[in-house]
């Protein structure tokens, strides 16, 4: 082997060694082997149900990996639920009040622990080795359980609806009730026809009543005018009578002066007896008829 071939082999060997070193560094950095050289602090989270969460599952905060599940869930003797040990990167500080929940990547994905940090600037942080209460997000198994309960409720509801429909068909919609219903509708139809005819008659009566009211109003107006005329006539007659009894005219003299009245009576008597051409005063010769004397009283003997 000459020197040229040895130089080429040396270059190839160096290139392969550098490539392997880079590949090993990538495996250590992004694989499980890199976690062994990092420092952690421990947290324990209590979950009511940690189904599907396995040892080595990721712990995410804001979508970034900040640790892993260091062990399988352990059943709590006192109380219910399980405790899940977590190992958080030493450089990660979790704000106090953060919530720990179990999530999944899709409906059938792997389970992981997600940390939700409260809004605002944190005042304090969770101390190392703390015991925290966690929550659980609903996954496919939870949806399946709720779906089973929902189907059970739906079956009960359908059974009740079926019973109600059966009772409705057997009782409310029985042939006898349907006949009664048809009869009721027929009676309603007749009643509506009668009401229509009655309404037409009532319209005619109302029109006649309107005419009668108009005539009555006209008659009342005429009666009011007649009453006004009668009132005026009575007032005029009263005024004339007042003038005749207390005035100075001829009528007042005839009504109040007895001598003038006797002279007028004599004049009329002479005119009737002798006429105008042969008039003469003979009324003074005529004496008034004697007053009737009462009959003599009969004398009684004792």
C-alpha cells in the first residue's frame, strides 16, 4: 500500500469518526440518554384518576417539555386517587397556583402531564418536593363512559315516550274520543254558522237603531224648538195679562172699572135689541133679575 492510499484512508476514517461523534451528540441531546446528565427536582401530584399515564411520560408547560413522570402512579391508602411523581428540570420555575392536568395527544394519543400557569406576573413559585392537587382532562375513555351513560338515559327517555304514545293512542285517540271530537267540530261549525247569521241580523238591527236614534234626535230637536216657542208664548201671555191687570189701557179699564164694564154691557145689549140705525138706550129700563129669596122656614109646634 502506497502513501497515497494511506492518506485517503486516513481522511475517510477521520470523516467517519466526526460523523459518529455528531450522531452520538444528537442522540444524547434529544434522546433519553441526555436526560441522565441533567439535574431535576421532584414534585408529587395527586390525581383522582391517572389512567393511561405511564412512567416516562412527558411533562409539558406551554407546549414545551419541562420534565417527565419519574414513576408509575401509586395508589393512596388514605383517601381516593393516586400520587404521580414528577421530575422537573432544575432550571424551570413553576408559578404558584398553576394547575396540573392529564392530557392526551388526540383521542388515542399518549397521555402526558400539562401545566397551566396563571395569568400575570408570578409572586411566588412552587417549592421543590411539594405535593400538589391535580386535575384530569377528558379523553376518549371518559367520553366513552359519558356516552354510555347518555345512551342509558336516552333509552329510558325513549321508553317513557313509547309509553306516553301508547297511552295517547289507546286513550286520548280512541275511536270513541275521535267520534266525540268529530261531533264537537261539527257542532262548532254549526255554531259558527249561527253566529254568522246572528251577526248579520244584529248588523241590520244596529242600522235600524241608528236610523231610529237619528229620528229620535230630530224629534227631540223639534220638541225643544216647540218648548222654546211655548215658553215664549207663555211669557208673552203673562206679560199681556200683567199689563191688562196693572196697566192703563182699555183692557185694564174694562177689567178693573165696574162702571165702564156695565156701560159696555148696556151698549152691546142695545145694539142687539135695536140695531145700529134704530139705536136707543133702553138698557137702564131693564132691571136685573131679582135675586132668588130662600124659602120660608117652617114653624114647628112644641
